[in-house]
C-alpha cells in the first residue's frame, strides 16, 4: 500500500490507516473476543451507540441480509447486480476486500468514491473520540467503523435497497443491528472461525441463524437436517416465513445461483425463478488473470471454498499444476491443505504480507504439505509471496496452470501485481 503524502489518494490512504489502527486502542473489544466475552451482545450495543452518535444512518433502507460459511459474498453481489439492473438505487456492503478497502462498499456499479471515503472518516472521528472517552465499551472495531461509514455513504447516495454480507457469524455481527430486513438468507454451514463461533456445525448454525428476524422472509440452500431444524425453529420464534431451496447433486456455483434467484424473485426484480441469476465474476474467486498459461487467484480459506476450487479446476485443461499457498493460522488449515495439495505437481509454501494478520509459518505449512502431496510433487518454501509468485510464473509452460490460494490476504498480495490499488481507486472498479 502506498502511504506517500504526494500520492493523489493520500487522504484516502491516511483514512484507511486510521481505521485499521483502531484495534490498538486498549479497552476496545474486537470480535475475536466473542467466545471469552461474558456479554457478547455488547458488540451490537457498541455498534448502536456509534450509529446513534451519527444520527442513525441505518434507518430507511430496504435490507437483504446474507450470511453463511461460503458463497455469501457471491450471492450478495448477484442480488445487488440484479437490483441495479432493475433500476433500483442500491448499495452493497461486503467482506473481505482483496486489494483496496473501497471494494467493501459499492453503489450501483461503482465502488465507494475514495475522496468521499476520506471525508466520511473525518466526520466519524469525533464520535470515536467520544466513545473512547465515555462510551461503555470503548472504541469501535475496524469492521464496525467501516460498516458505519458504508451506511453514511449509502445515505448520501440515496439508496433504497442495501444488501449486507455478514462479516463474521451473524447473531453478534455489527450488521445485525438492522431491525426489519426484507430478506435474510444463509448459504450453508461449515467449520470456519471455530475459535470464535464454536467447534460444532450446530453451534455455528445457531450463531448465523441470529440474523433471522420478525417480518422478513428466510431462504437457505443448506441441506443438513439437524441444521435446517435450527433454522426452522428460529423462523417459528420470529414469525418468519421459511424457504428451503433443494440443491441435491448440484455444484457450488449453481447452489449460489439458485439462492440468489429465489431472493430476487421474492423481491420482484425478476419475473420467474426459472430465470437463473448468474453469479458475477468477482476478484479472487477463481479469477483467471492470465490464459496460456493459466494464472488463477482464489481466496479460498476454508474446506468448503477449497472444494469449490477443486470443482472449478476440473473445468479447465492443463498439464501441470503449480500451487502457491498461504493460510491464516486461525483457519482449519490442515484440512484445506489436505484438499488442494494432492492436486499439485509443484507447491510453494509461503505467507502473506498483511501486518497484524498471522499466517501459518511457511516451514510448518511446508511440512503439512509434504504429508498430503503426491510423492512426485516438488515442494519448497519462499517467505516472500511476491517473489514466490514471480519465480513460479517464470517456470510455467503454455499448457500449465498456476493457482494462488489459501487466503484473501495472499490473493491481495498477488492480484495487486495485475491491478494496483491506484488503478482500482481511479476506476472505482475491480480493474
């Protein structure tokens, strides 16, 4: 990231640096404290406190609220795109970003204006100071600040509809301060963020089901009967209409498309559920940035998402697969390695360069790769992700494929070589 004062976007970069630094203020609980916190509802109370100070910008929107272990960003983006196609003034809030923070906030077809982003940050700073000085729970987290900024931006842009992708879990996520969504949806449930949400799929399901609210309609493509019972029970408690979409035997992408299709039909923006809503091409979601040879970037960081990567790999033809992998240490990283490593001919264990985020140490990752990879695979370590990529790219033949995966942070390191942050900021688009 370029923090140069001479840069055209210096005020934007300064705003992002401020927001990213909020976690170092003592007394301010971050979401990673969830399991240990005696009153996890404080995360919602703190978010409401910030919004109250800002004049409650969350009020007045028609919300679509989406969570799930995998696919929630794709479904949210598909619903938003259809709202825009239907002529609606619509906003989209997603998590995570790949290269630039503005990717999290979108109105119409454009990411947030970086200059307005900087102005809104300045507007919020005095409220942060008030919360540090006299707020019950101290400073808001990075995510809470970004969400508040997004709501202010959507208000400025006069949005009618807002599609929200949950950041983490559901019940105590900052986005769950909204009162009356039109639609809530859960894509699926798998093991992810177990250190925060719990080690059982039913624990995770119960947390994510916390977005279900009275007066909304609920949709899911999850198929596990025990988990569906949790969803049904929550819908009955809330008086919410329950919609189960059967996807037996269908692949990951089609399941997400079906969920988006049923949501859009319910919203009245497509004429029939037979008119399939396609999932848009998104950065770092099996993104092919080069062909002949293939260079693919995918931020898959949990077993479900990596299974989708395997499915997509089967749809392309290549001679050898070169793999560059880095994974956050708080993920089910051994399971992720066991899924992808046997597919590769050459594997480089690396890390990502994002400060404050902890990857699995490359040496530990390499040892795990050796346990799972084919006997014929060549396995090595490179601590610099950019050098790892450049070296692997130089080794490719025309009929080979290079896959960069395991983390959105690693995906961001490499995608920036193709589409720099300044390019994204100038165009307010992914490329």
